[in-house]
């Protein structure tokens, strides 16, 4: 069971690596802007990256069996169900790293430390209760539940410290289409200039 859990955790953590990579790019961009602009930029990038990660999560859940076969082999196929459970929570929880540049910019250190401590205690309690009864599935359920509670806490922090329109950092807006159009036009313009130069 420990081996199955290690496989499930290893695959689900790949989603965090993606969100952390995006967050690393965000840090300098957010830190150099005025607070209002930093909030706007972080929210735009967060909601669009979040939708991308959710799409990847859905694909990972659908093709979980094949991922386990490639990643660990047929002997670890019992890890498929707990991995699917954890992927759901991990996909949702990637909003945490995506929002971290804004939290640092606003200096919300003690608030986030308090929330992280509460999640640690909750995770411990759920593990003590669920693992003896349900084994690896209990561990997966506990971790996923903690992930979801963590996102709820992030929404509460955003609501009180950033913007009461908390959905603005989770759900893509119509205005994002204009941003994509502008990026596409700039790409075509640069491509055209390169073609002319050559």
C-alpha cells in the first residue's frame, strides 16, 4: 500500500510542479508593479493558468491507468483509483502556488502561516481517522479533502484582503479573449517582421 500511495502522490505532485513553474515566472512580474496592477495581473494569469491545469487534470484522471503503467508498471495498477482521487484535489489546490506571488506582494505572511497550520492539523486528524479504516483510499480522501479546504481558505483570504469578486481569480473572463487576441497579433507581427528581414 505504501508503494501504491507513493506512485499516486508522485503523479499528482506533477501538477504542483507546473503551477510552481508558473508562479516562479509571476514573482518578478507582480513584485515590480503597483498594488492594484499586481492584483489585476496575478488574477488574470492565475485564472487562465488554473483553467489550463484543470484541463490537464481531467486528462490525467481519464488516462490514469496508462499513466501508472508507464510510470510504475502493471504491478502498481491498484494505485489508479487513489491517484484519481488525489488528482482531483491536487488540480484544484494548484491555485495556492499560483496566488502565492500576490500573497508575498501584500505581505500576508502570518495569515498564510495560520492557514497552513490549520491544514496541517486537519490533515493529521483525517489521517488518524481514515487510514486505519480505509487504508490507501482513506489517505487519498484525507489529502484531497485538505486540498479542497485549502482552496476555500484561499478564497476567503482573497475576499477579505484583495477583492470581494473572489471568482475573478478562478474563472476566466470575457476580457481575457482580448488579451489572447492581442498576444496573437503581436506574434504575427513579429513573425512578419522576421520573414521580411530574411
